[in-house]
C-alpha cells in the first residue's frame, strides 16, 4: 500500500511532490539512475510496445521488476502510482502499473503528455499482473502526475479512466478519490453512469446545469470490500489535513510569495507520520499510518520514500534509500538544466545498482533489531534526526543556489557538498547503530 502527495505554491504551481512506497518488508528497493539514451521503440513483452524518447530519469525501483514505484525525469516530470481495487478487475497477465510509470517517465516531457500517454496505454493494453514480491496481488492503478507547471490525478479501472487537476493540497492512496469532480472520463463509463448522456464523458465545468448531472466515478468503479484492508481513506485524510496545515502557514507570507524552502521539513514529517495510529499493533490498525511499520497482516510496510522539491532553476530530489522514513534521513540529489547530480552517493545505473540494494538491506537489518522502530517515538532520537535533516536541507539548497548563481556545475564544489552530506549521514547512523 502507498501514499502520494502534492502541494502547490502560492502561484498555484507544483512545489512539493512525495510518495511512500509500502510493499513487502523484505523487498529491496533503491533509487537507480537511467541515463539519457537514443529514442527507440521498447517492447514490454510480445505485442506491447511504446516509443521511448530517451529521457534520463531517477526511479525508485524494487529489485525484482523493471518498473518503479515513483520517479522523476530530466524534464522535471514526477509520477507516483497507487494500487486501487475496482469491480472492473485487472488482467492477471496484464502490465504492472510500475512498468507503465517507467514507460511514461521515458516517453513524456510534461504532465499533460504523461496523462495522455497512460490513458492511451491502458486503453490499448491490459493492465494488471502480479505486483507482489511474495504471494499474489492484482490491482488497478491510480497516478499522481506532476511537473513544475501542473499536476493531475488519474484513476483507472481496466481500460476505464477518470482524471482531474490536482488541488492546491492533494493526495492519493489505495482508494479511489475522484467522485463527480472529474474533468474527463472514458466514453464507455460516461455513458453507463449517465444513462446514455454522452456529455458526461466530457463535462463542462463552467456549466452549472451539466455539473448537477454528473455521477460519482468512485462509487461506480470501487470495490469497497478492500477498504478495510488498505485503510487508504484514513491515510489520505491524514495526508490532506497535514498538507493543509503547511499551506495555511504559507498564507502568512505576502501575497504572491512562494512557499519557502523550510516547507520541505514539515513535508518530510507527513511522510514519517504515525498520526493515524500512534500505537499501531501488528494488524490492520497500523495501516492507518502514512509511515507503516511491519506486522502480521497484511504484509506491508514502508520500504522506500521519495520527495521532489521544485525550485526556481531546478529541483531537489530527496530519497531515503531505506525503509521507514521515521528512522531515516532523506538524502539529496539535484536536477538542473536536464542533468542529475549526486549530493550523497553516486547515482548508480540499474545494472550496477547492487551497492544501493546492499545499503537498503543493511538499514532493513538494523531496523529489524529489537526496539529500533520504537526510536521514532523517543524525543532524543527525533531531535537528533531532525537536526541532521535540517543541516542536509541547508547544504542541498546552498548547492543548488550556487549552481544557479554561478551558471556552472563545478565538480569540486559539488564534491565538497556531497562530502558534507555523507559525513552527516554517516555520523548519525553510527551514533544510533547500537
């Protein structure tokens, strides 16, 4: 199970994007780098092909599959997907949503292009497949798609789909959230839920009389029996209320001023949140938390977390490279002028990313020791974590600012900043090792 979040700035443009990936607690996941390459046609498997434009991207990738949970490409396009459960069942031999996400990052330069790409893909090819590391799990997908200018929420059910623009503060989880507020709907579903009125498939939001005719996409497609197990409604509610608190704080600034860089730390706090169930236990109650700890049922835990901070002149990518953001530091990478720059460890291509998966495994083993997960509720640990995080945030912003002002990318300067980040992470992890 997962959660994907978006927060716009005071100009109405995407500012912070993030996702927690919740999967089997033993499943390795790491951020890998796919470098720029020549455009080509890519075959997912026989009969399923798409046009890869060759864009470079960072992908938070489970070790055993080709696709990823979330990512950002060199054009500033960010995508996260969610498992959703519909009465229109996915194809057991279909394409994983994570593979669709990877394809969109390689093929699209903007959020609008990605929206159209994914819709076209699911209309032409069946989605589904077994998305479980161990056991079986088949699901449809929803997507939060963002670039520096716009953001969209797209929900699917087989070849059916609905989308709307993301709100100022918005989130998706393992639950359908588009009701009668969709801006577009596939024609088949539009006719079915409107008793044959084709206008519903292309609603005109400026026409109040037509708005009254719209039926709920969510009610029509959702399989409600899964809601108890996913607890997606609860987590989405937690995310939305927390995002609104950040947005409300920004309203204290002058008219037109964008959210400050200090907003990233409260954003991390959402991804680290245990607000839904402070005493989670081993069963369903723990699924109410945005940061999910492992338990007996269901077998799901937060195995990776990533955020994108859109800045004037570039972006900062934040990633844990480890499970459980509540006991992890977010490490930075930079995006400027279509190129990615490491600010912690080298960004490894997927065919040589074993070091990243090894780091993930070491952190997982550490977190599996008695009482380590409980550290997130101890004041001394939280203060130490947040102090280290604040220092890393300051370094990353200074590094990007320096690159923008100098209009160059001096490797020596970046190596100094990366050494500072590595020292903070290393010392902090060593301090809490025992």
